[in-house]
């Protein structure tokens, strides 16, 4: 884990996970959590699709589980977008924050367990 902590992207993800609760507004909490998530996956285009694909491929190996996770992540990212752009969030904001925090925690734990960071070049073509 010490090697991971030398990486700015990983340190940022850890910081986001450790500090999001300090902000009292759920919209800001979502922005912080997703800054940690997005930073680990370095997605520049087709963000909703690619980020959902990369994360589901990073976390899971079973095809059916990946598809379910992809849908869940895409939905969460849409809530994140609504939050940061000031749109109405159609779900309970506390639940969305908790689900996003759980997702970031899941990603961080996978990084630690595998002692590696996500590589979008590999994740794009994972089945």
C-alpha cells in the first residue's frame, strides 16, 4: 500500500473518501466522492459509459455481475451529474451519497488488495 500512496490519484481517492462527510451538503459530498472515483480512472470522453465500463470491469470478473454493476454505476453517475449541475435529484440524496461512498470504498479496497491502480487501456477491453 505504501507504493499506492505515492500516487497522486490514489492519495486523492483516499482523501475524498476520508473527507466527504465533513461537508454538510449532499450535492457537495457527491462531487467530492466522484472526484475520487473519476480521478482513478482518467476518463476524458464518453464519461458516463466509459467510467461505468471501466469500474465494472475493474471490480468484477463475472459477465452478469459486470452488467448489473455497469447499470448501477451509470445510474449513480447520472445522480452525480445532476448534483454538480444543480438539477433535481430524483432519488433520496442520502442514499445516493452512501452508495457512491460504498463504490469508492470498493474501488480503493480492490486497489489495495491487488496493489495496483486501474489501467483504462486494459479495462476497456476486459470481458
